[in-house]
């Protein structure tokens, strides 16, 4: 193995092990100092708004069409190529997603709340110790939970399919 290959290997290792803070400041420095890198990183992390599909974007298109027909003073939409962040985190399934490949079937989640049935533990355990209501408990005893959206147990497959969303989570349906 020659020296360059060895260095590249060590560098890859360093990238894998560096904290996100170090990686962020390194990327910012590179994109500031090298115009080519600025373009490459922009192409990876930014996207033109019109390339982002979504439930909200279809309404934007509708209003743009109506503007074309009755409002001549508006600037040409094609001139304003607005860039936005390409990756986002969906508040409903808590996954990071690529906004350019989002579809109405991308996100799967429970819109409701998982309710713990304390009776389950009282029936099962002589000492009547009820574990705290937490994600860990739900993972360990899914049969002690019921989703109020679909009545499925704690580990039931998500009952709702939707676009990945940005910003506010879907309104939780409360049983009480
Ligand atoms: Zn989601
Ligand atoms: Zn559900």
C-alpha cells in the first residue's frame, strides 16, 4: 500500500470518527475557501424548490396557474429559482428524508397515542409492580399497550401512510 492510499484510509477513518461539530466546521471551511467545493456541497445539500414534491407544492402549482391567466404584473416564476435545504427530518416518524424523493406513501406512523394498560401488569405480576410508562416498557411489553388510532398493540405496524412532513407533527388524536 503506497503512502497516499494509506493516508486516504486514515482520513476516511478520521471522518467516520469525528464528531458532527468537527465535520460541520470542516465542511463550512471547505465551502468557504474553494469555489468548486462550494458548488459541489450546494448541489448535495440544497435543491431548487420546484424539484421538491409534496402536498404543499401541488397547491403552489395551482395558484401559479391561476396567476398566469389573470395577473400579468407578477414576475416570471421561472426567474426565481429558490434554493432550499434538501434533507429534513419528519416529525411524525422521526426519520431524516430526501425531500426530492418524497411521495404520499413515504412516511408510515401512528397518528394516535399508545396507551398503557396498567391492569395488564397487575394481572401478570404478583408483586404488582407497574413499570414506568416509557418507550423501553412499550418495547418490552408491547401487549400491554394499545394505540388509540388503530387499537393495535404497542408493536403494531404503523396504521397511517402519508408524505414525509416538515415542521409540526400531525395532530395527535387523544382518546380522552
Ligand atoms: Zn414521517
Ligand atoms: Zn395506529
